C-alpha cells in the first residue's frame, strides 16, 4: 500500500461503522480512531494500528525514531471494551422469549476473552497478553476468538496469570479455549469446523476447540444449565446456526444464566402497544409478599387475545431478583389451576420491596376483559441513588431506559438491552423541579410502551 504524501488522507475501515481517516500533515500522521486520539503523547509521537497497517511497522519505527510501543495488559482489561480493541462478537442476554431449539450450545467460561490476531493475544480493550513463545506454538496465522481459561471458579487466578509481563511458567496452567475463527468467513459451522480441524492436525499443546452441542429444546437447555452450574460453571452460550461473525453485540449469540420458576397472582391486564394494540400487552402480577411487577413476554397471540383472568395464578420464569426483590426478565409459562395462591421457588424478596397498586380499569375495544389505563398504576417513589429501570421489547427492538433522581439532578441512561448504553445528567432549580421532571419522563416512557422492571 503506498504511503501518504504531505496533505493527503486515507480512509481505513476499522471496528466502527464508519471508516477512520488517516492524514499526513507535514510528516505528522494522525488518525480519527479513539486509540490515536486518547493518547497522552504529543501528536507527532503518536501511532496506532491503522497507521501501522498503512505504512508498515518499519516505516513507523523510523518516523518515531524508536521501537513501536507494546501495550501490556492492565487490570481488568480482559473484561472491558476499550478504544482500539479487536472487532469482537459480543453476546446479548436471553430473555426467555426465543425458542433455542437447533442452536449451538456451549458452556460459558469464566475466563479472560482473548483475540488471537495470528501473532499475539489481544484483550477486549486492545491490550496485548504477553504469553510465552512455547504457549503460542501450534496456533495458526489467522485470527481466532476464545478465552484464556484455567478452570471453573478460578477466574481471579486466570487474570493474575495473563496480566503478568514476565511470560513466566504460570502460563502452563492456562488453556486457550477457541470458539470461533472470525477471518475464515462463512457460516458458524464452517468456522468452528476449521478450528476443530486445525487443533486435530497441529495438536497445539495449550489450545483446545470449545465443545458445542445442538440444543434440543427448553428441557435440554435447562438440564445442561443445571449440569454446568453443579460443576461450578457460570452458564451457557447459545449460537444461532449458520450465523455470520459480526463485530459488536448481536442477537445471534446469547448468554444464558440461572433462571427460576415462580408463581404470581394476576392483578390486572395492561394494554398493548404497536402490534399488540387492542389486546393485552402485559400482566400486572403480585408475589406472595406484595411485590408487584409486569410480565410482558412469553405470550402467544391466543394468550394475548384471551389473557389469564384477574385473580388467577400464573407460572413465570425469571433469571434473578433485583435488589428491590423484583424478578428480572420475567416470562410467562402458563396458568396454574392446582394451587390456591402464589408461591415462589426463589428465596422471598425483601419486605421493603416497593409495591404498585392498581387503580380504575378501562376495557380494551372488542374485549370483555378489563385492563388498567397506564396512568392508573401508581409508580413507586424515587429513592435517591437508586435508578428506576424500564424496558421495551417489541419484535426486534429490545431497549432499556433508566432514570435516577439525586437532589436537584436527574440522570437518565438508555440503550439496547445487554449494553451499557449512554447517559446524561441535567440540573434543575431545586429538588421539587427535578422530581417533577423525572415523573414526567416516566409518564412519557410508559405511554411509549416501556414497562418498569
């Protein structure tokens, strides 16, 4: 690739959706990527992987008149994304609303994510893991995606080894468990077959291909999850068959952790929005300790047209309890006809968990079932330092929104479920004005179809 003349620029595609711009102004090379912008060095002393790819390492070393910097891994670098990191495929969370039969199932490893670029291991933050040369023997010269892993329940030990800079003997405990080959292209089955074939032929001493099995359905999923958790594992990963490798979070890769079954009494029907307009959108239910929340997924069209009657007991599935004792990601399973009242398989929620009470009811057109107006459900009060969390799940749209009031400041956070999202903080004249503004925001989000979790 030819070098840039003074004043010229070049577009290079990186991990972002838009290409990065590399410029040469008077012999000073710059790049619009975060890795170049966020360096503390003077502009003339900076470089990045895009400039190095354009000009070559030798040309960059000559320009800087020094060896190229090697970034060592820092604490926690294996667990966080950062500027200049590799274009990794990241998982969404399974919300109990998708049939995973036919998907590829594997154990979710509690190790350190590592991208093999053909020469070295790179963390999610873009830092190098300094593995010994003998550890790298047998690895291919094409990119791999996997985890540096010692064993279940040994995450901290794994981190302490891979963050070392001495390329020491402690690495002999570590294995590189490979679960994808991004650069091979094609469908997932083709890529994982490449990994299995390479491991079988080259027999790298410290690398293995991660085991995948086809999920036969929900019962199989739950059995495998129980088995992994009994062994001390973290959970499961489910990969959509014939899927491509794409950078960023994708619904083709789902993480599944422990979930529970519980019962709750139906308090009211909440009207649907969008394609569910004119029928039930979610159920307002109550646990035995008075905690109220909405169940909005797991329903068939028939269920929404003829929802479980108010006063009946339903079984729902969820993953965990929030600090306030509210089930996260609840999903409808069915109506219980053999129990007199709600019970839960999970330890009881705290008694101080906020409860919501139903107000006046209004019928959906064409239905004899009563439903509450969104504004008829009184929301819990704002607690300083505790955000209120709302979610909107409709078709392919999976969004969250949070609002937190701290004195005269209101902080909101929003984005796709499973991501950190974006946040902003606004200041108001006084505490009362901030609270009023937050309550208005909640009303607006509720009208848009968001459900408080």
